[in-house]
C-alpha cells in the first residue's frame, strides 16, 4: 500500500495522548476516529467507518466471550463483597500473623484464593496487610512491593482462571489474523509465559525479599502525622457510600473460599474436558486445544449461578446480591471499553496497511535477535508513562507479532516480550492501578512509593533485556 506509513498515526496519537492526559481511553477514541478518517476521508464516510469498526468488533464471537467473562467475573466479586466473604477471609487470616516474615509470607499464601484479578487481590488483603504492618512495625514500602509483585508478576504468568487470560489470548489471536501459523493463539500464549522474563525475575526478587533477614529499622516505619488521617478521609471518587456499606457486612470467609475454589476447579476441569473432546491425549495438550475463552466464560457462569444459590440459601438479601452483582460488573466496564476500542483500532490500522508497512520497513533491517529486546524496551517505556498493562499489550502486540513474522524471530519469544513490557509498566508506573490502590490502602505517598518500586523494577528490566538479547540470538 502506497501510504501504509499512515497506519502509524493512530498509534502515535494514542501513545502521545496517553502520556499527556495520563489516561489511555481518550487517546484510543481519538486514534480510532483519526484512523477511520484516514481509511475514508469523507466526513460522513469516516464517521460510518468508525461505527463500523466498533460494530464489527462487537459482532465477533470471541470478543463477546471475553466481554461477557469480564462482566460476569466482576459481578461475582461484587457478590463476594456484599456477602462478607472478602471481609471474613481478611479477618480470619489476620489473626495468625506474628512476624515480618510471616506477614510477607501471608501475602504469598493468599495467591490460591485471590489470583484471578489484581484489584480483587489488593482490595481483599490490603486492609489486613495494612493493620498488621502497623502492628508489627514492618516497612510499608516493602509490604506494598511484595503485594504488588505477588499480584502483577504472578497473575500474568498464570495460564487459566484469571481475568487476564482471555484478554491476553484475544490480543494474540487478533494480531495473528492474516499470518500463517500452525499453532493456536492459546498455544502461543502458553509458550510466551516461559519468555515473560521481567515477571519471572520480579517474582524471584519478591521471594528473596520475603525470606531476607528483616532490617531493624526503616524510614517509613514511623507514619507521618499528615498521613495518619488519610484512611479517615474519603475522596468523592472512591465510592465512599459502598465502602461504608461493605464495612458493615458480617464476616463470613466461606462466602469467598467456596466460590473461588469452585471457579478454579471448574476452569481446570472444563479446559481438560473441552480439550479431550478435540482429541487431546494429555493434560497439557488438552489445555492447548481447548477453547479457553469459552471455557472460562462457562466456568464463571456456572460459578456465578451456584454462588447465587449458595448465598440465597445462606439468607443473603436478594436485592443486595443483585445490586452488587451489577455494581461489580459495572466496575469492569472501563476494561471492557478499553478492549473494544483496542480491537477496533487494530482493524483500522490493518486497513491502512500496518502489517505490510512494518514488514517492509523496520522488519527489513532490524536484526531478528534484536526484535524481542527492542519491543520490550519501547513497550516498557510506554507502559511506564501510561500505567496500563492492558493498554501496553494492546498497542504493542500487533507491532511485536508483525515484526517477529517479518524478521523471522520466534513469535512466542516476542509475545513474551510484549507481555513483559506491560508487566513492567503496571508494576513501576505511578499511574498504574495497582500502584495507586496499594499506596492508598497502605497510606503511602504515591510518588515516593512509585520511585521506590521503579529502582527495583529497573534492575529486573535490565536483567530481562539481557535475557531477551541472549534468547533472540539463540532462537534465530
């Protein structure tokens, strides 16, 4: 295509506006509109094209499975909240911690119950960790870092039963459209987990920190007076009314434990069942061949229905369950909107010749072994400025796979580098949801906490870059 370079304009707009506004959604909207008008320059035709991309996105069966999963999962979390499951689990575990190592170990031990979604995990154990850190005089920055590492760096490495899996697989599938491939998008995703070097390195750093001998004194062990009242002041955007309502519910830990184990068990069983129907002769092969997006949707739907019946039998008011189901689902609408816009923007970029342009320009001279490291570095910088792992993945997955295809680089390795760059941004950025939420819950100054995390993240990022260079050279 003669003017294929125009396909870069929507992405440049998105990245620039995200850095400027510190929010990716407005940039995605403007990028989609500009991209549509580049496809059809006529005013009316351009508007028609914009809506057409959105309709096409929403008409895609796989996309709708992801959207439904996210909304239902959010609704399940809302029901766990109002039924007292989250509060009960927090109080139950909080009585058993006595030392700093025990506190940091507790953060890791909660993973089997809270790994499905980062915000769910942080909001679940954050209040308990905060009170215990104060009681045991443990450095709150260290506690916060352990919490964030055990959230972002672990959830992106799990192949099933998380809110990330469907999104990550769908990005790979969307970016692979039109490219010859003998393996499915889910298989590529599974292989890419081995190459998410940043998340793996940060996981190791987090574990080392957990078992490292505790320091005798830390600067942040003494809480400044101006921060002592933070927990008593509700920002108007922090949904103070609902928080106050949730603080009054009766603590019932089984209202969280039973649905979580049900969801995990169903996800694993249905993945195996669906895979064996398609001819798989082993568990790994079954997970690879299964329709992961449909299986996760089915698992969360069954869990939701059974949990609703369980809560009803336990005499939870019907009106409260329904209200908080919708409230939990509606809290996922920002992520859903982000997904829809990214998918639509990808369609516009492809119509403008994005893949062809990448193949004929950067892909023509960039050495294959440099591709994963280049993608990781550029994606990490962008991820740091926009603070969104999902946004970073959405922006760089089409670019990464196109480059890998044109240069002959390992696609799983490059996909792993894209996911690693998003993990870096989400962990290190002061704009990241986990950073903001953790700092707020632990009463930490956001800028200082983000700077503290950045220093450690840069160490992990440097090691990951070296590994991508070495892996790119070996896997040529």
